[in-house]
C-alpha cells in the first residue's frame, strides 16, 4: 500500500478500521517528502476527533515518522489561523472546516501540494458545502489520497463523488 501511494499520484486505501491506513499513508508521505522530494506540504482532512487526536498519535507512535512535523488546525478561527502559519510538513484540519480553509486562501494558491482525505466516504454528497469547496481547489494538488473502510456505505451511488475527488475531476 505504501508503494502504491508513492507510485500513483491519485490513490485510495480501502481497509477496515485498525488495519493501518494512517501509518501506511504517513510512511508514504515521509518518503515523498524526504526521499523523492515529490511533495513539500501535505494537507490532511479528517473527522474532528481523528484530526485532533489520531494523526498526531500515529506520528508519535512510529519511529520512522518522528522526523515529520505537523500542525493541527482545529478549534477557533484564531487557533486555525495560527496553526496554518506554523512551519510544518503536514497540516491537519477537520472536514467541517474545509469550506473555511478554501475561503481563507481565496484568491491565493493553497500552500499544499498533496491532499489526504481521511474517511473519504464523508465526501459522498456532491452537493455538500465541503465537497463543493474542495472541488474548487482540487486541481492545485499534485497528489490525492483517499482513506476509508466504507467506500460505499449506502450503495454504489456514494462512490462517484469520491472517485471524482481522487481523480481531481479530470474525467
């Protein structure tokens, strides 16, 4: 899975909860940042608890990830802005703040070149505000990785918006 993420700029990791999606992705990110130098800054979008707790815990848990720096942009607007100004390799934001993030950088290029969407299935509604906001800036990412254990929780119709995000709307 690590090699697949590294070899494919648009990838999905579809594994059940607890099977290592986060550590797999972070290991690939570390390689892309510091071995091949293909990316410079990574944006992770995740559910609030996962953004606040899980990603930082995984970064601290694994020896091969200790050199990665990160900033968690959750909380009040002032806290999010402060987190975005910190120097880091990885910036983690909760999915409820995607629309705010896009507005925050309105008229400017996003400083991130890789996007990781943790729990990709939470972007299954192509009319939702967070989906539409992300759609506006999707082309700015050279790499997109989607993570989920439930790609089609309510049926195949839930897959199309997720595939669109992974494909950056290219087709």
